[in-house]
C-alpha cells in the first residue's frame, strides 16, 4: 500500500531536549516536505527536499533541521525545541513537487513542548 | 506566506444539501488542488485542476477555476455526514520551479444528519 509513515504520532517533550520525527515513503517519490499546522494558519511549509542530498527552506524553517540521505526518508530534527514549536506536523511526498502531481500526507505528529 | 485563502471559514449544512467553498490566490499558478482533512488526520488529495482547465468533476465533486479572477470553487453535491471535514486548496505557483504547494487556512464543513 502506498503510504507516508510518520513517527511518533504523539510526543510531549521539554524545552531544549533534542528530538527527531521520522518520515518514510514507499512510493519512490523524489519530492518530500514538512509542514506544520496551527489553528487559523493552515499548513505552512518548513523544509522541502527535491531529491537525495538536496534540501531547501520553506516558509517557516527557523528552529528546524532536515536531512535527506536516502530517497525514502526525510527526518525532521528539532535541536532545541521551544513551546512555540508546539504544533501538528505533517510529512508529505509527491512524484515531483506540486507540478501536476498530488501530494501524499502522513498521519501527522502532534508535538507538545512544555 | 499563504497563497490560497478559502471562504467561508466554516460551513454547516444538512445531509443531502450541496456545499460550496471558494479559494482565492495571489499569483499565477501551474495547478490548483483540493485536499480534505478529517479531524487531526493527514490530508487526502481530492482533485487537481490545471491552469488551462476551467472545470473538473470527480464523483460528487465539482471544481471550477477562473484564472482571470485567481479563484476556484469546490462544490460537493448531495453531502453526507462522512463529508464532515476541513477542505483546503493548495496552489503550485509558476514562479516556484520546484512546484512547492501553498495551502490556505481551510474551510471547516459540518454535515448534520
């Protein structure tokens, strides 16, 4: 089954404690991205990757890091989480960005930073 | 920054009625897509309409696109309780060669039996 898998689904952590949210897709997609969703703001892109070892900042990259060492994986790293990073996070993948292709989303990771 | 903005923010209808929501965007686009999100879950792709298309249908969904007005509408006909969800439009701007999708804040639709 074609899918994007994120882990964990729920995470409560303390300020400053490094964490990683994993994302994996099984569709051989080139393009992957991370979004955060906050009430009233919709989805905002954090980082995206056009292919292995190629990443770039989205609209809200501050406080986040990513890596793309393999095509299928695109982890999101919060080196020193802060309470304003409390949010619902989604990983997405598509064949080639948004260019006439649909994006597939993971089930989301609800992160709370206290 | 948000490229697409949906209107209304919230919509409450009864089963069997039609639901219409609109999306406005700011820049030229390659395509516009609509997604559905059930409460707190991942987004699911509904339909994609290219910039050279004016109307598209998929089951009970009808999407229109007016590039001169930079707007799109999503119509759900004969709504069901299972259509209760948030609906988002997403645009792929022509200025972005990597086709990055920009989402609006969404329309929350509640369908009551």
